């Protein structure tokens, strides 16, 4: 299974051109695609519906969109009617197999006075696997302005991931049967089979932090001298490290648009739970991609839930 995460910067490439087709070409071929900074109805990107356009370009994929930022962009018409428009910004999941259910979780944010601080979020998708079972995908975008916010956001994501299996899927139980029994109608009978909420998950996206930052410890566990990372079953596994790379190597973002630049940073990640660590077959950054100020980060998993 090939999974890619890519902050597409609303289609604005290193050459300062908006080109969603280029972005689509850079991720096409993955089994699961997680995109960040996908927008609707922004002036800078031509007031287009980017999720719909990307869905048309990648038309062999199922897709879902989670706009954690949503504000009014409506305008009254001369006849008094309202042209209702929402200006949105968020994450998108695409999959070659059905996305059985989704949930959107806004993350904690401080009201900073002297710098722009935008609401961010994590988008959950339960994706059907080709063989059997399902996998949880968490597409995250953490704040860029505040270390304090990022720690709170990581803790919020951790709680969401931990609680999900106990809460169950989008609905639980036989609602159709119970409603018929108590109310004498079958209005909910199409919901006879609840979607799953599997234990295994992949958490990926733009975390706006580096492995050298204190926030990284909140994801993978703290360092303990020569012992290295001290992690428990609660910690996440960095797929880049699981694939054999040093945690301080790699570049997924560079302010001067040069992937080989020493000032570049690895701020885009994919994490798995402890049970999936040995299923990480490989990880790479696509250094040739030009569609954004980030580079796509690809992982390959040997995942079979019936093993």
C-alpha cells in the first residue's frame, strides 16, 4: 500500500503558478492521498472549488474534504437574493477504495495578538482495504505560529485517536431494528450495517515542526541519553525513522524552494501505531515535485489486517 501526504499550498508552485493538474500528477498512483491547504472560493486561487477540481482530475479515486476553516463570502444580489458562498480551507483525503466515513476535528488555537494565527484541524477517514477490513487515516495540519498551540494540538489528536475505537463508527448498533421496535417505522433501515472504526491508523500531514523541536517528543517519546527515544505503546512511530533514516535527515519544506538546501526542514510526517511499525517497507520525499512549497512524502506499508 502506497500512501502520500502533500501540503499543496492551494496549488501555488515553486514557479509562483497555480497549477492543480501538476499537483494531481505528482500524487497520482498512490493508494491513499492526504492533501493539506486545499481551498474553496478564495480570490488568490480564482474563486474555484479546488476539491471538486482535484476530484475530477483524479477521477479514479474516492474523495472527501474536511474544511476546518470556514467563513462567509456571500453577497446580496440586486434582486435581494443571497448568493450564499463559503470561503473554506482544509484537508482532503483520496483513496482507490471507498472512504467509509469521515469526521472533522478543529484543533486548539490561541488568540495571538501580534501574528496571524489560523484555525487548523485533523480530518479522519475510515478507508476500506482491498483485501479485508479498514484503516483509519488522520490527515492533520498543525499551526505554524505557536509551539504552545502545537503541543495542545498533538494532545488533542492523541485523545481523538485513542477514543475512536471505543466510540465506534459513524453509528453503532442496529438502529433500523430499534427504531422499528419502538416507533413502528423504518426511516433508518438503510443504516443497518454500521461502518467500522478499526484499531490501526496512520497519522500524517503538515505538523509545522522538526524532529529537533520539543513538540516532536510529544509525538514519538522523549530522548534518554544514549538510550535514544524512550517510547511506550501510547507513542507514535515515525515512518521515516522506521524505514531506516535518521530523524534529523530529510527535507519536505524549504523557504527558498530548493529541496537540497541545508536550511530545508522535514516538517511533513507520517506516523503509525506500534502494531504497524514492522509493516513500514519504505519512505521517501519526492524532491522533484514543483507543485507547492512542500515536497510530497511517500510511505509504503505491508498491511494486511487479517494477519
